[in-house]
């Protein structure tokens, strides 16, 4: 069985609102899947549900089967053993994701010690393309740029050779030039570990370049999924159609014409 | 924090101290009437008043008196009070032996109250317990500390008779008795401070709980508690320590009031007595003492804050 | 159209307005009640607040809802008169702090980075070295204690707070784009301060003023307690506590009624300030 992750009818409610509504999908070993949606579509909540880090007020139902066990029903202790170990997660804001009062090296070492790995911090930092890992390890986060910090977070997420890497908008807060570097790094790391990747973004360009399969979320629901090429070539759901159309609208648009928006493709619900 | 920055702050500190001496001196030297007259009483002859004035050096030009006083301050040779004839230095020394420990214990009580309550208020913020603690702290900062002191006296001294309501046994006589006479005052001082500090602790813990780095820590596999302790402690401590330092002037002021409630022979009592006796030299010296302590403490807090937070170095 | 998760998240993270309105409401009610008491006391109190009678240390009764003190004076009447004094002293103190602190803060912000800014903030720091009590003691030693010395001491000692808050808030507004535009139009600094900065920091200053009022009341109570405020026989709440202290064992309520009133007043202004702050905060946040 190469199915790594099976999500069945996942629903997440916060208060009276359904952030995630009846989502079902699966991930194979080593697969690279992109999850697209705008803010508020429920994609971040889905990722948090996969590693059991939903906010306390959230209620999740359904099944999230990883390594054959349902993450939603696992005791917290077992979930802690999964996190950072079998599943690594990278978040959006590199500027605030690291502890400002702790040296970077210690923060990387922490995940290694926690799961009993013997790999060295400097090795890991070299792996994410730092040319002087000793200096970096000795630094504090505020002495490093956003791109550098995100690379460190990538190192932390992949330190224990996870089977699944979740990346929630990893490049959104970065400059365009750095984005490319971090994305390429992520691709390489995931390939080296033969890990599955769930790349979440609102940016089609980011996802299209990396992923083999696409999932599209809209207002908490999974509205379309399929191989990337198919979804991009012939989108079926109006939202996906709108997304694609607006992404390429500028190319060849006649002067003075009105550019399309996504809502043009959707009926007002 | 570069040595150059530190030096600049130090220079500022010294300049401010000098300015403070000028302020205090000028305010207290514009008084009508002469101290010599006050000492000798209304029956004194003008001649004897003039003689005493000369003897005390009070007929010198003001700037000369200022320099003389400043010199005394810097060399710690504070002379004698006009009114009581007692040496000012030893008076202040003895009163510090009361006020110093009082403030120390008060601060301790404050921290012991603030940390658990503040952390609890943050962790239980969504339910009734958290709301109760927050409301309690609101009440705590509204009640004047002298009321708290009187309440403690009523319960523990008057009704239960466990401790004395007033008075102080010198440390040299009996350490235990001296300590006992400071228990209620320290609690009175510390309770109100604790209520105030708990709000800052709560806010600091909340900031940690909502932080991104805590989320990263959990994503590494740390349990909630592990993440909070390993990553939250230092980050949360920084703002709290800063506030603590800044609250020291309030503690000093609070001590003055508390000493009055419990009739302790501390700095506050010395100061107030000097005021009512018009013993201006003592007033000048004690006021400067307090101002110096406040300024120096602020300076130290600023320095330590910058040492604690690596972002500011 | 169902609410999006993002909206939900921000709403549950930010303290909902509905949950904190009680602060402003409760605080406002308490303050209003005390103001009412003081206003009434301007014209009438059940008995004269300072004239003694022979009904010494009477317990609570229909005639004297809070009893009488050691000189036979009706406690309720004294509490009411005390409300008058407390509110007055607090108001003047806050006014002094605002009148001193706000211009200094504005000037420092406008002159940011220059020597003027530096000097102004150093001067403010100097004041910081003399807490209100200390200043009151110095003034009392110099010219004798009175309401004026107390208010001056508290007011001046509170200038640093206002100066710092004003400066910080003004710097933010001055850095915003519409001020940049105003500068491009060659508007004078004074005009910018008056037309752009002040209206935008107004809310913040009101919140600060309310919180400062609470502190001023507490400080004034402490000063009166020590005999450094309005001289006797003025029925300030602090002085009432001092007078009643010797009867702590016999008639504890005599000590604690004024104490409770002080606490209520402070609580009221604090809650009001907090409530106002939360009410105005979302708007303040949007301006960043």
C-alpha cells in the first residue's frame, strides 16, 4: 500500500462556522500535491487538522488516516511523536516563526534531540544551502533575512526525514527572487527524503511548478481535484476556471478592456 | 548594547542626577523665614539669630550653599540636622535598615502573587476562572494600599492578635522580631503590587500563547507544556522584568505610606517628620536619596532589559 | 453566503466587542454615580460635613446611613463632600498632566531625532525621577500642604506619561501617507499637528486620561491620608481614613467606608478607560 494519508469527510467547525466541509482526498508516498484556495477557503485549517494542531475551539469530525492510524482520535502524546518526526510542517511567516531569544542552532537541535536523531545541526544547515553553518547556528533569528529563516524552518521540518511535509504558504511572505530559491530547496529536500508534499498556496504559479496533483478548495469545500496538467488545462469548477482565467488575463489583453475577476465566473451564492 | 551606547546613557544619568539636585535645592531654598529663627524660637534676639545664621553658613550666597551641600552629598558627609542636632547620615542609615528590607519583601510578595495568578488568568482566559482572576486583579489595583494595611491590622493584630500592629524591633536586637514586624507591612505593600504585576504577566503569557514561534515549537513535536516552558519563559519574562524594574519607584512610594500605617521608623517616616518639623536639610537629603535610587534603578532596568533581549544588543 | 474561516479566526482571536462592553458600561455607571453624588453635594448634604455634633461614633441607622465619626459628623455627608473634592482634585491633576504632556509630546514628535526631541524627553525623564508623593512632600515642605500642592504634584508627576504616549502616537500619524501628502502641499508643521495629528490621537488621549484619573484619585487619597493634601477639617476620603484609624478596633467600618469609596472611584475610571480602549482599539488599529 503506498497510500500515506487518507482524509475522509473531514469537517472542521469553529463556533457556528464550518471552516472545512466534508473534505476527502488521499496522498501517496512521495506524491507532490498542491492545495489551492483563497484566504478563508479552509486550506490552512485542513493542514492543521492533519497534524492535530487545530485551535482549542475547533471541532473536527471525519477521519484522517496517517500510517494507518486516525490522527483525530490519537492521544496527544502519540501526535507529538508524529509531529516533526513523521510529519513536518512549514508555516507562512518566517519572520515570527522562530524564537527570537534562542540561537538558531539550538532551535534546530531541539527537533533532533526530541526524536532521538543523531544528525548534526551543521550538516542540516549545510543541506539547506548555508555556506557557513557555524555562523548561522550561532546567530539569533533577527540577524537573518526572511529567506534565510524560511530555509532554517525547512531544515527543521525535514530534519527527521519525515514521510509527509506540509507547507502552508511557505513563500508568500518572501520577495519574489527568494521565493524561487526556497521553492527549489523544498522540492529538492522532499525528493531527497522521498517524502510526500502537500503544498498550500493561493498562488497558482507557485503550485503549478512543483506539484503533480492539484486540490482546489473554495469556501471550505474541496471543489476540484486531479492531475495538475488536467486541472490547469480543463478546469471543471467555476472557481477554478475563474482562477485560471484571472491568472493569465493580462497576457494579450487588448488595451482598454476590462480584466475579468473570479466572481465573474461564480454565481453570487 | 554597544559600550558607546552604555556610556551615553551613563552620562545622561549623571546629568539628570545633577539636574535633580538643582531642582530640589532651588525649591527648598526659596522659603520665607530663616531656619535659625525657627530653631531659636520667637523669643530670640535678632543678634542671636544673626549669630546662628552665620554659624550655620546660611548667610553665604545661594550658589555657595548649593556647592557645599552637593559636596556633602558626594562625600556622604551629611552633617547634622539644624532642628534635631542629630547626625543626618546615621538617621538615614537606620531608616534604610527598615525601608530597604520592607521594599525587598514587598517585591517578593508581589512576584509570588503575580506570577501564578497572571499565568492562570492567561491559561484560563476562556472560562469563568480566568474572568474571576481578571476581575480580582481589577479590584486589587483599585484598593489603596493603606486600606489593605489597615485591613490586615484589623484581622491579624486586633482580632487575632498574631502580630503587632505597629513598631519595629531593630535587626541588631532580634532578627526574628524585626522580621515579624515587617510581615504585615510587606504583604500590604506586595498585594497591591502583585495585582498590578499579574496583569502584565497575563499579557506576557498571552503574547507567548499567540506567538508563531510557539506554533513552530508544537509542530516540532513538543507538548503544550514543553513548548510553553522552553520557549515561552524567556520571551515572557522580558516584559515582566522590565515592568518590575519600573515599578520600584511605586514600591518606594508605597513604602512611605505603609510605614505610616504601621508606624515603622523608615525613610518615609523620617521624611514626613522632617517636613512637619521644617527640618529642611533632612528633607533635601532624603528626597535626593529617593530620586537617586529611582534614577539609578531605571538605568539598571534599561541595561538589563537590553541584555536579556538579544534583539536589542 | 457563509462567513469565511479567516473572518472567524480573527473574530475569535480578537476580544469580541460584545464581551468587553461590560467594562465600559460598569465603569461608566460607577463614574456617573460618583459624579452625581458630587454634584448633589455641591448644593446639599443631609448634614453639614464639617460641623461636629454630640452623636459621636454612632452606628448605621436611619438618621445616619453610614453612622457618624468621632466628632459626631455624619459620615454620608462627609463621603459626599469627599466625592466633590476627589473629583475636583483628580480633574485638575489630569488637566495639568494633559496641558503639560501633550504639547511636549507633539513638539518632540515633530522635531523627531533632533536635539530638541532629545532635550524634551530628557526633561521629561527628570520629572520621572520625582514620583508624585515625593513632589508633594517637597512642595509641602516648601509652602505647606494644600489641595493645590497635591494637584500640582500629581499633575506634574504625570506629565511624562502623557508626553511619551503623545509622542509615540504622533510619530505614527506623522509617518502616515496623508501627512506625507500634506507636507507635499507645504502645509506648516503646526497645521499638520492641529488638523491631522490631534484628531487622530484624540481617542488614545481620552483613554489615557481616564486611566490617569484613576491613578490621580489613588494618589490624592494617599496624600490626604498622610496629611499632605487638603488640610483638615476638609473631608477628603484619605483624611477620613487617617482620622478613623485610631478607632479601627471599635468601629472598623468608619475606616473602610471611605476606603471602599476610593476603591470604587478608582475601579470606575479604570474600567471606563479599559472599556473605551477596547471600543476604540479596532479603529485605532485600522489607522496603522
